C-alpha cells in the first residue's frame, strides 16, 4: 500500500510546503466539524449552517489543492500566498459568525503570518500581515454574537470591562503580528541566505575536488606521455636528415612543431598545483594580453578566420596575464572554432572596473543541456569531446575573480562572455598613466 505522502512527492520545496499546509488544513477542518457536532449535543447555539458553508467551501478548495499536488503541477511562492489568503478569509468568516473579536480563538490569525514569515519573501509577509490586521480590526465592529437569544452573553459583549479586554486583545495581537512579521521574517531570511551560502560552498568544494582529481591524472599522464613524445621527436629529426623530398620535409616540420607544442603543454601540466603559474603571472595591458592570446591561438587554428570587433588600442587597463587564464581563453576560442570552423568573432571592451571579452561563433548554438551543465561539470555535446575544456575554463576564470556566461545569439550561434576584473590601482589611474 502506497503511503499518502508518496502520492504528492515532488522535488520542489514549495510543493512540500503546500502539502504540509494541505494536511494542516485537513486537520483543522475536521476539528471544526467535530466541534459543530459536539456543540449540537451540548445545546451550544451556533450558526451551524453559515459555519458549515464556510468550512465546506474551504474543504472544496483543499480538495482542489490535493488534486493540484497529486497532478504535480507547478507550485510557486504565489501559489502559497493565494492559499494563505484563502485561509485568512475563511477564518475571518468563521469568526464573524462566532462573536468576532471576542472569540478567544482570534489569536489564530497569527498562524498564516508565521507560515508566511518562514516560507515567503518580504512583500508576501506584509500582505498577509496587513490582511490579518484588517480582518481582526473589522471584527471588532462587524460580527454576529455567539447567541442572540442569550441576554447574558449580549450583556457581556457590551459590558465596558469586557470591551476594554477586547481592545487589549486587539492591541496585543497587532504588536505580536508586527513583531512576527519583522523578526521571524528576518530570521528566516538569514537561514535561507545561510543555506544558499552552504550550497555554493558545497558546489565549490565538489568542483575543487574534481580539479584535484584532474590535476593528479594530468600529472600522471604527462609523465607517461613524455617518453613516447621524445621518441617521436628523435625519429622525426632523423627522418628530416635522410629525407630529400621538400614536401615531405614540410610535413615532418609540422609534425615536429606539433610534438614541441605537446611537450610544452605537458611541462605546464607537470608544474605543482598551479602555484608556479600564479607566481609567474604578471600585470599586462589588456590590449597586449589579448593580442598575444589571439596570435597564440591562430598558430593552432590557422584556417579559421578571427574577426576582431572593437579597438584594442583604446583599452589601456591592465590584467593579470596568468597561464591558466590564457589556456582558458584559448579553450573558449577552440570551442568556438569547433562549432564554426570558417569564422569566429572576438569582441573586447572595458566597462569601468572590468574587461569584457566576448567570443561568438556562427554554429548551431547551445542546446538546453549544454546551457545547464557546460562549465559546471565535465559535460560535452561533441561526439569525441571530453568536456574538460569549458569546465577548466570556468574554474580558472572564477578562481582569479572573473565570471563567464554562455548564451545563444539571436542571429544563430553561441556566445561566451568572459568578465575579467581590474585591480583597484588600475581603476584609479588615468588611461595615459597605465
């Protein structure tokens, strides 16, 4: 037999909150109907029809709520706000028929405020607080006495001492409602912010763990590949010495250059945890740094046209020219060239304290999975890709205080925007002194 909570199982936290509200409402409606039955046996005169109509309407709404949860329809903050407003209205109706503000259960107005202060943003909290206060205030003037046939009850409700007691209850409720809306809401916001910070810290720790694993694997791979690459380099050199064919020598020269590039990359991988790379970084003008990256990349991709937008000479600010950052930007350019081998576009501009580098291609764009996972984990949409390039680019850029954003272009293709921070000294200096 399937337990009831499993019927309404959803991953959305607000859906879980709505389920709890749904169960609480079921309990209260059941208790109210039982009290009506009990009152009929004890000769307590109540407007049974009016109260039953209100409770039946609330029960019908709760059945619809249960169907909404069972159907796994979306549940948002606005859904919870609407549900709590319905509860406030239903409770106000019940109090109207049972003595108004003199009803000892008037404090129950605080329950929707507690729920809102715990689960909802500030505007919703104050909306529900305001509606509850308005409802309680109106019930001091507009209500049906519990028993119009009981002169003693009528006398109590008009007695000056009892009236002062009601005013005191009203004032106490107002102060309590405002304190709950302010203090509890602040505490709940602090808890939500803490949870967000913990989630970000966990995500960062997982990413760092992946990077450590990749670094260990890279160091081992670099050690293993060093010997075969050295053997290839020696053989190519000997083949060049004995080969008289000019075209073959050109091919061998290209092979030798590629082997040298591989060996240089392996040397970089072998350095310890990036510490030597960081210490080797230097401050460099953005114009010079970007130009060097473009030149270095075009040596790897000579057949892909690179269109440069903007005037690099107008950017005089300095950035940290660091090896991992350089490799990250080259990886982004390579990804763009893979998607659009004929032509890609690079745009560089300075916005106050940031350098913004945008790489655009004319490919098929990013699918939904790529936009969600690319860069956050080792995900790739390429048939023979490992998904490491963009993941490492994300990690390298964010480690140095930058940001990276992926999006699709309206005219087709993808766009990768890299935001690099400038140091405070660079921002304060005039352009002609940088």
